[in-house]
């Protein structure tokens, strides 16, 4: 008598559930830009959504606690002259957000793939580029750091998957057509140093793959999914080694577990709903509710609202579940930028989730704007710093007289402006 062997996994029964309507975010005019990005970013303090706006790009930033209907006059974050294409929160400070736009500008960003096919690493404090790589001949679709910050991987319109060492400014490995289709690909590093990819087959079927960057000859795993036009956006949970796949225009979220046992990428389940998604946000692990055995939370964008979806492991005990919540990456950086530039690599500093994560006081981001005049060989001193005792008496008297006349002119102009404003208000009110 044969018995079927069921793979043991603590995540085999993970299920998704939409929160109550009053815990969602309504009346949000989500952007209609046709760009394959998530349009949403979330952290334990704020939710950010790219929205429709006139006269340039904008996005909305809400405290997580501000649920319900969003006032139509709620202030937006503006500054881009073109539509905003992507946003992301800083992993080391929950108050800093990066954005990039169709106007070819990026704000508060540390690593940017641009429409000019360049990958640039920036000094956020001064706004200066530190490292620039021009190894991509076409549009860059995605970019992802590995766990210790030594490498990043990219996917490009030329159908190549590349692994780059930014400090050496070189491509250390690449694979042509990890997915044979011509539609956009996505790639992310896993905690083990492998690369998880999504793409399309030659027959336009959606496909996922797992690759060893030290040996791109054959994939570790390659799995066909379905036929659809939507690009699959992968969201990776390094603690659980799970991947959530969300396709734009889909009404479902598939999730998989990555293990060291064949077939290496194991399908777990699918969360389905009636309405398609325009985008998705993924909460960092330190923002989930450990008292409810919540292991992930996604924020699904509709046309005019944002809907949180919780992913939960069913457990009967109310005690903290150590096996579900290993120490996770905290906000404190493992090293300073100068140390990274000198060649040092460090894994993230981990924090415990046992008593519920309590964020420390945020580090202050020191922004230094360079003045182009700083490079000039000579500087001009103001009159307040001049030693007046060295001036001839006639010159000093003349300067004081000019200052007195200027003050009188300013006062008379202020009086004239005040009179004109009064007359204008009278005309406006119809008194004359």
C-alpha cells in the first residue's frame, strides 16, 4: 500500500484575508501611468501611493493610522515636472522616501537605474553621484541588491540578466534570455545569494526561475505558470524565504516557498479576489502583527482605493511563535557609506520581534548642499564684517547716508504697497 508523502512546511497553510472596509484607504486617485512598477510603498509608519495630478507628478503619503476616506484636499508631495514612475522608502529611516519620474529626475535616492541606461549610486546627503555604470545598452527593467550590499542584479530590455559589482564598476556574470520571451523580466536576490526571476516564455506564458549567479548555464528551477500580459512583480520575504507574485491587472496573489530541496521553488497557495490590482505595496517584516501570526501584509491598489491584505499562519496558541519570527533586518545600518566604498561587506543588523518591534529614534539625515561659489579663489565680505575704523571719515559718512536713504525708500514702498492692497480689497468687495 503506497502513501503520498506531503512536504512538511510551517507555511503550507498560509492564507490571505482582506481587512475590514473601515481599515482600508478610500478615494485615492491612483495614477493611470502605464508603467510596470508597484505605484505603492509602505513601511511601519507610512503608506505612499503615486496619484493622478495636473502640472507634474505627485504622490500621496498617509500615516498608516489614517484609514477610511481620504479628503480630496489632502496635501500631495510634488516636485517632479513629469509623472512619478516609482517610489520606495529608505530601509534605514522610515521618514525618508525616494521617488523617480518621467522627467529623468530622482529625489532622495541611493541607487537609480535611469532611462539613459545608466546605473548611478548617489550620496543622498549631498546629491552627488558616487558611482556610475554604463554597461546596459537598453532600458533597465529592475535592480536588486544582495543581502550584504556587495552585488546587485539587473534585468534589461536586451534580454540579459546581469550581476554587477558596483565598487569594481564591472559586470561579474550575465545570462542571455533567462526567459525566452521578449516581454519585461524582473529579478531579485534571495538571502542565499541565488537570483529569483519572473518573465515570459516564447509562447507568452508567464514563467518563474531560480538561478545560481556563479553558474548561469542551467537554472536551479524553471516553472511555467499561466498565459497573461501582466508583468509579475516579485515581493520577497527573506525571513520566511517566501516570494509573493503579483501581476498588474491580475486579481490574485500567488506565493511560493524557496528551499534547498527539489523542486526548490514550492507552490503554496493563491489568494484571489474579484477586482484586478493596479499596484501593490509590501510591508517590511518589522511592521507585521506578531500577536495574530501575521507573516506578511500587502497593500493592494484599486482604481480609487488601497486595500490591506494580511497573510497569516493559522496557530491556536496565543504565545509568540519563535519559528515564524526569526530575528529580522532592523533599520540601523550595518556600516557607514565610507566603509562600504572602501570595500567592506556586512549583513543587516537583526532585531528581535518577540515583544513587538519598537522603532528606535530615527537617525537624522544630514543634507549638505554644495555651493558653486565655494570653489572660487576669492570671497567677498559683507559690510557687517568690515572693520569700519580703517575707513576714511568722509567715506564712512557717505555710506551711512546711503543706508539711511535706502531705509527711507523701503519704508515708502511698503506704505505704497499697503495702500494699493487696501484699494484692491475695496474694489474686490464692491465698495467702490
